[in-house]
């Protein structure tokens, strides 16, 4: 798709479905190979992994993260990536992306091997606290990374976010919600920014009101937002939807969505891409996978997506020579 052109949603759907379906099917035909597989089941000697670091003091058990980084920084600050787990905002754990065994795409060890400081975070789940608690926690974790930049040799101006499913939604919000917005202003390090400079969303919800109205994981959305979208709560549905936060400050985005996804309808991603183009945002990378279901089928079944994600972060977060 021409990055400088604007097409209608049907046109976007036809063009990208044909291209991506053909590409995905071609990749799937190569003996089911998965390029994401780790070299082995151990932590490389040149990578340090720290577990259960608290990014916020208090009694909440979820305010912890795991962090991986190259042991040798070369004397220079490194870009960072925040990895956010999925699970419908009601389950999941950071450990999925920090274990050296059977590690899936998005593992912080593999991002560290590329030269990043990578952190996978826990956040309050919807069964414990509704929106905006999860977003508050993610934003606090980003501010903690910036506050800890000297300790871990992080470049505070180059932080990205990667997430799948509910984690993709939260990653988008980290890139799109303004620091001074009327949501998610709780927690320490308020003098630091919580916005990130690049986002990868794999199957992350984009328009929660639309999804509720079209029976796409409505029960998970209701629990996340503390109830159905009645008159007193509909504003929260809009506030919690990335599609309502498009601005000139929106960072580079990589969007990975499946045409066969029944949880996050591909039409929401199509509309999102069109709206981003109409707003004049040019660094939008849309991978529309015509025959793929909800994540993790995307990165697991389409091997070329993993190096594409890596290259996106290297391009957007690493200083060019």
C-alpha cells in the first residue's frame, strides 16, 4: 500500500488481504518452519536477566518486571523495549516473555541479544482493578525505566513497546495517550514521560465500543471497563480505545492483525489504518494476514514477521550512523 495515499476501507481490505494472504501462505508452506525458535534453552553468557524488580512500591504484587540487557553496553546508553503480555486483561504473566526455555516471539532475552534493554511487566488485571489501572501500571513502568536510565544504561528518549492481544492494546495506549491526558496519571515518577517512541501491536483491540457492540470478546471488555457502556460509562469505552487517540504525536506503528480473527475484527484495524493515514501519519506498517486467527498464530505461523518486528525496532529506536 502506498504510504502517501489514502484509500477507502474496502480498498484497503482487498489490496492487503490479497498481498498478505499470498505471502503468509507461501511462508507456511516451508515445512511449517518457525524462525522465532531460540538457539537454545539457556540465557546467553553475554546477557544479564534480572527478575521481579519492583517498578512501584506498595502492597500490589503485580508491580514487578523482569529485565534483560547486554552485559556490555559499549559505554553508550541503549534503547529499551517494554513487552506487555496478553490475556484479555484478566489473566497472563510476564514470565511468558522472560523464561529461557521454549521462548515465544517477544521474549526479552532475544530483544537483549539485539542490543536492547528489554523489560516484560506485570500489571493489575481486570479481576482486581478495572480500567485505567492496567494502563496506569504500564505507564508507571515506562516512567520507572526512565528514572532508572543511568543504572541500566538506557537512552530515555528511545523506548518502544510490544504487546500481543490485550498487551497490544496497552502498548498502543502507551504510544498514543498524552502524558497530560485525564486518564492514567497515578503513581510515582510523574516528572518523567510515559510515552513510548515506537509500538508493535499484535492483535491488540483498537475500538472497544465497536467490539462490544459486535460481540467481539464483550465479556472481557465489560470486566476490563467495569461494566457495559451505559450513559455513565460510555466515555470510558472511548477513552480506552486507541482509535480515539490519533494525533500528530502518534509514534511509528507496526500493526499485525489476522483476517480470520474472531476476537479483534480485522475491520477495526482497517479503519484504524485509514484514520492514521488521513491524519497524515506516514510511518504505519500494517501486516494484514488474510488467513490467520488471533495471536499468537500470527508470529508463530508466519516466520518472516519476527525479523520484520526486529527490524522495525532497530530502525525506529536505534540512532542511525
